[in-house]
C-alpha cells in the first residue's frame, strides 16, 4: 500500500495491530510523553510497545507518536519484510554498476536499469499546489499544533520530529535534517542544529553572504521521509533521493508559498519561514535528550514562521527521547542494517557486521566484526570509522573477528571476558564527540576507546563470591554499596556505588585496585548510588554516558585489571568545569495523573512509570545536577 500522508500509514498500523487509539482527552504537556514512555519500554506488547494515536489533545490535529518504535513498525515504514532487504538491494545495485562490461551490448543492457533508477531517485517538482497546501495560514500561529512538552525540566514545548529543509546558497544542493525546535511564541522557534550538521553549515554560508536563510519544516507525509532525514547520508546528497530509492517511487515536491524551497506534496503539515544569521542567538533549552540526560541550554538561531500549510485530515507527528530504549533506538537499528553495505563498499571492505546497541544511544558504542588478515587491521578499521561522517562521534568502538556473532550479547560478553588483555587490547585516542556528550572535559571533543577483541586468548576466571568481595572492600576502607549481579551472571567484574557528592580520590582508586589484585576479576566499576546496577542494560547505558575513557579508566599495577570511574563529575570534587545534567524523569504529579486516568486509555492493565526507578539518582528539580543541595 502506498502511503500518502500519515493517515494512510495509520491504516497500515491498524491492519497489523500495531497502534492504540486514545480518544479520552490527554494533555500534550507531559502527559502524552509519560504515557508513551510507559508503552515504549513495556514488554507487554513486544519490544517497543505500540504506536499511539491521540485523537483528543486540545487541537484540531490528532497526534501520532512511537510510530517508528519497533522492528516491525520500522519495516512497515520502509515497506519491507526485513531491514536487510534494503541493504541487499543496495548491494545488488553496487554489483550491477561496478560489474565489468565487456562489450557494447553488455553496456547497453544497463540503460533500462539506469533509466528506471533515475525515475525513482530524483525528486520531481510538480506544478501547482500539493495536498500539503490544501489549507494555508498566512498569519501563522504555532498554537494550533499539539506541540509537546516532553520532560518536566524542558525549557518549553518542542517540535520533536521536524524535517528541516535548507539549501546551500552557493550550490543549491538541498539538505533534510532533523533538529528540535523550541516554541518561543506563536510564530518563532529555536533551531537546534549542532555545529557539525549540514543545516549549521548552510547557516554559516548565508551569514557570509549577509542574507536571510530560507527554511521550511515538514511534518509527516510518507514516514520514509522522516527516516531519511535521520540517515547518515554523504554531504551534498539529497535525502529525498534515498527516499525515492527505498520506496521505488519518485518523491513529488511542490514549491512553498512564501519561500523558494520545495517540500513533499504529500506532507501533512509544512511550516515555512526563515533564519536571520545577522541576529543574536537565542538561549535555547534545556531539553530531555536521546542520551537519557538533559541537554543543557545553549545559544542557537531563531526561526521565524511566515506561513503554515496543511492537508485536510492532517496528523501531527511527534516523538519523545530519553533513557533507551525509545523510538529513536529503532530508527538507529534501521540505519545500522541499511548502511552496513555502503560502509563495506566505500570505506571498510573487511567489515562483516555492525551493531549499535540501544544502551550506546547511537554514538557511545559501536561494535563491528571484521575479516582480519593482517597485523594493524584493527587500527586501520578504527581510524577509518572515526574519520567517517557521523561515525566520527563514536566514543567506544569494539572490534571482533568475523567468527563472533556480535548481535548476540551473551556471545559478545564471553568473547570480551576470554580474550581481553587490558594492557594490549585497549587503544585510546582523542577526537570529535557528539555535542550532547556531557562527560568530556570540553564540549564536542574528548577521548575515545577502541577495544580489540580479535586476539583469541581463551582466558578463564575463578570468580569470587559476593561475600569474598565484600570482605576485601571492608579491609580497603571503601565506603559504598556492592552490586555483585555481574558475578552472578558469570561476568568477572563488580559494581561499587558511592554516595552522591563523594570524591573518589586518586588514593582511593589505587587502594581499590590494590585490594582486588589477588582475586580473579577483570574490572570494577564505580558509580553513584540510586539505580539498579545489577541490571546490565542500565549499567552499560550509564557507564558509556558518564565516562571520558582516558580520564576515567585506570589500570592496576599488574596491568591486568581495570577500574572504571563512572561517577558524576563536579566542579567542587573533580574540578570539572562544565555543568553536569540530570537524568530525565517525570514528576509525581504527571505520574499520578496518568495512573488515575489509565483505564480510560483502553490499553489494558496499568503499566508502572519507568521514572519511578530513577528518582534516587536525580539531584535537584531542574535539568542541571545539583549535588550541593543534598
């Protein structure tokens, strides 16, 4: 079924039993996101829960959320049975185009294929108005849209699923990016494009020219457009080309009403306007982000709305992000599968598989397997990936041999424990990081770690009991709570949780490492109290978010054991000069309201709020961690 607007996609979701309709009134401020957080993390309806369609939100536009939030729904978005279908199609195309053509007729035989391909991938600008312009507001008011406030300490309401369309003023090449937009007033928003993003580069080019920058924002339409706006496309390549290739149908565009940009004719809603590069920046944020922490307020441009257009029966699309897994994790899974083949063909021919675990929130952890045939190939792979597009933001890279199934977490842990030699297999570097990384000493720059697991050593451990570890800790003088759930799972490490605001000094670190020299463990992780650190997923997410590898990984004197300091860093205790963010969580008022109304949503038995398990870790009531208040 071809998708013309979000209502068509909602019909597909209904046919596949992948959506709940909620007719009871629900407030877009906090309530929708609390409901979505419960559904997306619950296993009751399978991984990712179901999409949610809020028909009564106080505006004329129903709201669709969590539409991308499962493997099955991502396949429905892309029109495939398996995400690997798109990768295989890309592989077949590469093979066809690069296969040697030995004679005239073999070359001519490619012409029909190239003709069909050109009809699919190159967008077509049609005359007249599109469905997205059936209604035109020349005196725009963003208040007509059910814009979400997602988390209690957010700086306001945010448009969270926008397709932001800009053009390079020098080349005319289009870019479609996804940058959150904080609503400032009825016709002004922030435009949160990070310094590494193409939209920000276009902004700088307009600034050099002293011209206002046309911007149009698309909401909805074929959900393939939304996926493609997030995809790590090469610079100077139009994301609508990828959309046409995936859907095997040319994207039809129409010219905007108040600027010269083009937008998909089947979009649900279009917000037209401009950014003025000559104007002072706006202090935007904070915002509960996909890292699971708040991204703190910073300066970004303003976007001025000149028109809002929308189709009849338009649907407003939204998403929330926070502690994984959320909807964005499944979008990242699609990128992992689809872009494996382009990475192999153009960048890293030895790569066999790629995995970006949800706990790594895309940039913090990437795992690859390679066909290793020579010494130094791991370093070559590391440098290739850290120098390529959005992979330059990766913090921790794990490289395995191709005999390892890296999609199997149990097998991966087994390989890590049996093969890792900390002295030889940890490779440290420095480079660009995601702007949202809060643990590095500088914004957007810090250290990286590559873990080489390609050397087969078959090490085994005689694991100590929890009582043995506790006795050793008592003798070391360390004050904290022991979590030995890793030992219970057969993993040669344990977790120590210390009080918030306590200082893990160099002396304490040395003493801890010295105290474990005579027990058979590979590592100890130190964290702050407040979460269930026997849960491996929670532990991995927090450690990856909270460490700068060079600063926070310590070696014992024997070089065979590690201490990982994943505690919160502060000015007072660690001379850390940046503000540290709080974890995102809903407040009791919202949780109690949703608990009270749950039966009216018609989604089965109540689901407990995931936020309740986080309260003891959060310090202060705003986006910034405030240990001195406690």
